C-alpha cells in the first residue's frame, strides 16, 4: 500500500482533509467526498475519536459556548460532530464508488484499533496532537498498516525520535506541519521539507498546510513534498473553527492543477522557486513577498513549539493522566497511565517511560493529570 504515495511516476499524493467540516451531517460528508474527487484529490480523510479515550471527564465537561459550538459543553460539541463506525463504513463505501481513497486520522488508541481492525483502511494518519503520544506511536510501530504522521507543535528532538522509531519501514510518511489555523507565512517554514528529506531519507516527506490560499502548498511540492494535505470545505462561511483555513472547491482545484505542473521537478534555490510559481499560479494566487517569507532558510532549531501554535497546544495538546483510581504508595505500571487531552494539563506524554515505576505519594483519581508533585 506504500504505492499510494511512492509510485514510480513521482505523482504527489493529494489529501482533502474533510476532518469534521461536515458539521455532523452524513449527507454533507458525501457531498464533500464527491466534490473532492471532482477537484482532483487522491484521498479524502476524516477524523475518528473515541471521546472518553481522547479527553478526560473534566475536558469534556468544560463549558463550550460561542458561534462555533454544537453543544453546551465541549463533550456535547464533539459528540455532535462524531460519526459511528457504521456511518464510517457507509462513507467508505461511498468513497469507493466515487473512486477516491478513503482514510481517517486516529485521534486516540481505541480509534486506531477501530480504523485498522474494523474498517481496514489503506493507511492511518497520526495527527500532530499525538506525535508525542509515546504509547500510541509504540503500538503503531508494531502494526503493518502504513502511516502518515504530522509533526506540528513538536521540537526537532521529537521529530527525530519518530524517525528512529519508523526508519526501518518503507510505508511511513512524515509531514512538516504548523498547527496554527490559519498559519502566518512567517511561521510556515517551507524549507523544513528539504531538511526532512535530507535528514530522514528512508521516509516519505510531505506537507500538511493550514495557511490561507494555495501558493505555499504548491511551493512545498516544488521543494520536494510527495504528500500534501489541506483542509477542505464547501463553504468557508459555515459554522466551525476549521473552515477559515480550509480550501473551497475552486481553490482546491487550482491547487491540484498547479501541483501537477511542478511535482516532477524539485527546486532548490529561491529564485527558481519564485520563477516557477509565477509561471504556474494564477495571478490571484501568487504573492512574492509571502513566498519569500515562507521559504526562508531554516535549521533544526527552528522546529519547536511556535508561538502561533500555542493556542492549538493549549486546547488540544495531550498530557499523561491516570488510567484508574490509585492509592498512596502505588508503583506505577504502564497500565496505570493514559494519554489524553486534560484540563488542567499534566506532564508531557514524552515522559511516559520516566513515570513508569515511580511511586505516587498521594491518592489519585482516574483522569487526574499526572504531576511532578505526585512523586
């Protein structure tokens, strides 16, 4: 299945990220699948969550009111937007009839197992929010299903850790990503794409973009990205937080057309990049100052949690939490610890191994965040 993004033609694998832009409507989701196919996408991707596995009780219970809310609490809001596995099967069948690849992001370990064992997807996406989820990555590494892993909100050390875990595989893709909606051009760091290609040659390198417009995503392909992913919407005025940073059908179609024009000729210098994009982009899509800022030189120290990513991290960054009620004096086993979106936050999931074997010095409850003062 690695041929999805590693075929001999050099064709870029273009993913239309529907995510939850369907607003909880199966009919809308099918319209989006059909539209994505008509726009030239190779794949439509959704997001699968088991809410009690992804979020703590307190995170689900927090009030969530506002113009983009589908419920009074965050849990009610998320539940409105979730499809059942049977509904996913329906969408999967519709995508097959539409001759487009169907996949999804696994937003927690339970969802990963469902997508692999019940839907038998051709690949699973691990999003930026789980790119430091040690137990999920470790489990995924034991499976044979191809993976696409995004790297937003991560530092270079963690990106290298992911690489070491999967470098023996030929069916793994690593996407440069900035988790900001929309991402400002000065933070996009397109030259992470050639840096990833140089440092992680065994993996397929791609780009998951959240910027406005199509120019920078097309530029990522000209710099060597073999997979691109953009959020997709039928109407940017729809209710929801992702629509502003999504592409509508007209924009997505133009992006695919331009990607096909540049995908087989990797460029290195900025002068050639600007010249090529000026040739292929429509005048409305070309912005030289933006392109110059986004394609500035970078090094590994630039891949860190960015200021523009902080809101996403604060909302959806995961923490270590307790998997069950524990009494004072309990020595922590792996089964005592989960990784979830928690309010308040706990220790980073990267510290999973260092916490196992420690003794809790107080009684703790299920879903409590794991904190340093507990030891």
